[in-house]
């Protein structure tokens, strides 16, 4: 299993922070059947792949490698028996503007993760 960006042990899920190089043709065609429960909007990710159509050829297989690692991180919850991987698109929000000790920012982050109302201690 490749490293993940963040692992939240309770309630148990992976958070991946996807910058624009993740949105490639290999990633677009690896975006799975509807049988896999995802923690992100699959249609949005496919659309971003088609729209951005990024390419990273250093090394020559980098796009395929990145798509494979993303796929592994998205399938991992089925094997590890954890909640679905959540993906955040880097350009969706000014993430560094969130303050860790701010209750409104904590709530905003939960909302962005799709976890509003989940264990808010």
C-alpha cells in the first residue's frame, strides 16, 4: 500500500489531497464501477480529468503510476474495513485559511469532508 496523505484513525478513513497532476487520462479511465462506495464525487473527478487533462512524463509512466496509487488508496477501505477514502481537490478551497482551533473552521472542514454532524468533539 502506498503512503496516504492523511489517515484519520477515528472513525477510520483516508483523506487524499489531489492537486491538478492527479487529473489525467489514466485516472479518468480508472474511475471504477458504481459498485465501489467512494468518499468523493466520482463524476466530478472524471470531469476534472477530462477538463484538466494533465500530463506528467517524468518518468514516462508517471501518469499511470499516480493513477494506480490513487486506485489502491480508493480500494483500500474495502480491504482494511474502514470508511471510504475522501478526496479533496486542491483548487476547491483555500485550505490553509482554516484555523485548527476555530470551531467555525472545524465545522467548515467537516462539511467539506462530507462529515457534518459526525463526532464534533
